[in-house]
C-alpha cells in the first residue's frame, strides 16, 4: 500500500427543501430536509506519506489550511486509530463554491474519513465513521453514506431515497453566507410542522431560511430574482446558491448560457447513490 493513491469525488448536495421544526436546548435546530447528491463536486487525491505527517495542498486561496475540515477529519481519524505512524498527503481541487449551501466542506471531510479508513486500513464501520463525522458537521454523515436521503434531527437522521432522475442548474452570486448568522436571526421560522414525502411530491415545501437570507444578503435576493425570470428558483441550505430543476440537461444548459457575469453556475445530474470508487494507483 506504500504507493497507493485514492482519487475521489466529494459531491455537492442540494437541499430540495428545508423546514426548521424546532430548537433544542443545546441551541441546535431540528430540521426536515431532502438531500440530493449531484454528480459534480470537489476532487480529492490521497497519497500515503511520511509517518505522522498530514498535509493539505490546494490552489484555492479562499480556503484556510489551519482549521480546515479536511485536516480536522484526518486528525480525528488518526487519533481514533491510535497510530501515529499513519500519514497522508491530500490534494484538493476546489470546485464547490465556499459558503454556498452546497455542502463542500462537509463533503470534503466525509470523503477524507472514507478514504483514509481505506488507505490506512483501519476497517472502521460506516456507523463509526458517521459518529466521528457528525462532530465535524451535521450533514457530514449523508456524504459518508453516499446516498441521497430524507433527513431529520439536526440533519443526521437519514433515510435513503430514490428520486427520479433530474438535472439541476445551480447558480451562485459572489458572496458567502454565514450559517450561524441565519440560524441565530430572530426572524427565522422555527415552528414548521413536520411533513411526509407525499407533501414534498405535492410541492408543499419551502426553504425556511430563504426569507432571512434574502433580507441579509442582497446578492442572493438578486440571484433568485434573475433565475425566477425563467423558472421556479429555490435556495439550497443556508448558503448563497440557488437552483432550478429540469427533466433534461439541454433545458438547464439553455439558461446557463444566459448567465450574467456577476453569477457563476454549473449544470449537474442528481444521483441517488455515490460510488466511492476506490482505485489504488
């Protein structure tokens, strides 16, 4: 295994809806959401390195190295293994916008846990990896399990779902939304009633964080207004990204081609299951 290299996709996700159903005594919010994984995301490469050395290499200048979730995930897994002889060089090609509500940081952390469990031959089960992962972020477990899912609790109680194939246009303005700011805001709705999958299929859903985010971040408000000219636009998670759903790739690309210069965007296919695709090279 000394020459092993693992190359993995850390997929972006969409929250197809997001309801805040309550607030716990510890300050965390009770949620209902539907996580849709995409076939687009960050690219990570893991290579065994000198014992005890964990390093991260990326050309993304916005991404801090100190305190990064990738490094934190690797450190926690190393501590869990109790073996300081493990080491890894991690290379990251960052494609998911930061602070966009697409789960980039959580996906990167999750795939780090999955990859190093394999590379370091730790043989930890999925449940143990999720236990480690949820301490890094509430939505880390959905990426560890690698399946689109109905989620409750703080976003960590997952039920895999199979959704009809759809294509998504995702657009992002030039701003990074602070999740804590949204969840702490006094005007955030925190008492949405619990719903069932039938309600989602009937279109009886929304994103409870959207109105507060639009009020605090004019760039997000402007992006929603722009996309609404063409189709129904929704905000994902508590980030700045906006999405629209299509039955085919061509229709999504037609609108992408009209994107103004102050917005960035991509088109991706929704996937029900992520094949982690380990391949030593």
